[in-house]
């Protein structure tokens, strides 16, 4: 694992990398992002309805195929809602 990967592990998506509270917080619900440019990050899904969490997400990232302004697509893993799998990138 390289240094960039180490920095991403255990971090919540959207948290500032300099924030000391960038890790998971008690009382929150998270899904682990698996594969793709955001692999290992945690997505805070606290309060999401089943309809919201069943459809997947498009998350902004500069690390994907399309660089700045691009998005990484993640869908909940069937049978394991705590893990969301990467399905590709979009502009």
C-alpha cells in the first residue's frame, strides 16, 4: 500500500484530510466503498431511507478516470449493505 492509499483508509468521504476527526464517529452508520478511486473510504449513510441507499451514489472525486470534476459510481453490494462496490467513473 502506498502513502496515498494509507491516507485514505478509515477516512470518511468528504472529510478534510487535515481534520483530526476525519474517521468514523459514534452513532453514525457507514458503508465502506470497495474498489475504484475511493476504495477504503467510508460513506456516511446515517438517516438514509432504503430507497435512497438502494439506488447507489455518484461521488465527486479528482482521483477517477475523468480527473477534476469527475465522479465515481458506487452501488450497494447485494446482501451486504455495509459495502458498496465501484461500478465505474463518469465525467
